[in-house]
C-alpha cells in the first residue's frame, strides 16, 4: 500500500479522503484539502441559534449557553465554524494527533471567512499556547498553525504573545469542573510582547471550544497586561 506521503508526491491532486479514505480529488475552494464533498456536507456549521457570548449552538434565540450563564468569562465574545460532532471530529483528531498539519489550511480558510463576518476589528492574532515539552513531543501546536494561517488569510499580524507556564493535565481527560480549575494561573503574557498588548483588541485562536476555560485564561492574562478586549475564534465548538 502506498503511504499517504508517497500518494501526495505522485498523486498530489487525487488521493484518499482524510475522513472516509475513499478516493477524493482536491479542490481549491477546500484549500487543497483532500476531503471529499460527501464528508464536507456532513460537517455541521455553527449557525442558527448561537450563544450570545461564546457562539456555540444553543436551543433558542438571544440566549446564553449553560457555561456562559454560570461563568463570568473574561473574553468579550467567541465564535466557531463547526459543531464538534460527526466527521469533523476525525479532521480535528488528525490535525492534533496524526501529524496532518496541512489540515490547518482547510480549517483556517473557513475560520477566516467567519472572522470577516464578525466585525471585531482585532489589532493582532495570537493562540492558546502549549506547554513547551508537549509541543516538542508533538512537533507543533495546532492552535498556532490555525492562527498563522488565519493571519495570512486576513492580513492581521500573528504574535506568540502567550506562554503556558504549567504542565497541566490534558483537558480531554477531565470533567467540566476539573477543566475549569485545571488551567487557573497556567497562562501568562510573554515579556517580549507585553509592550504590544496595551489598549489592543486581540483575537485568540484555538481548535475546540469546550468549556471556554482555555480561552478564558488567555483573556485574563491579556486583559491583565492591558488589552482592551479579547475575542476567541475556534475551528469547532461543543454544542450546549
């Protein structure tokens, strides 16, 4: 069987869909991602009734989700492109854990389109940081890949303004209460970029919005350093 790498060398425009493995031709409108039309059609967009704070899907108009109703989050607003259900979960997993860095191009193209509709007018982009040892082990931070692609698409500068100071337990291993406590005090603003924070509107990028705790800790750090407002943009969000 030809490996995925060799497929991309010898058949750059025609190889298996990353989700279903059926042969799928790439399309420019999909940022060159080999995801077949049938699978893309199953991706549920985060639209319709959305939380007025974090942008996740909710059951009624002009309402807060359960997490935003219970917590006074520091970020101004957040949004996401997809609901974290079905086939899109495979794409996120491949991006995060299987070295499929090219999927960030596909996701960021849709995130960039979403950002352009929001009217947030951010001064620069940053991303949820990983602990350095974990990033070295993985080889990259998927949030940074998304952020740099969104920055390229929108023309907004991307800065690595945040640092993870604690080697916290992966959020996916924890329940809601544990997730909220896990990141407390674990993120700070890099000394190198503190002078760029004051009175700025900042967009923080992440792959998945679950409880909102990661974005909240980033916002707390940035606002503590003088940022005017902090917004969040994610590839996916868990529905209410």
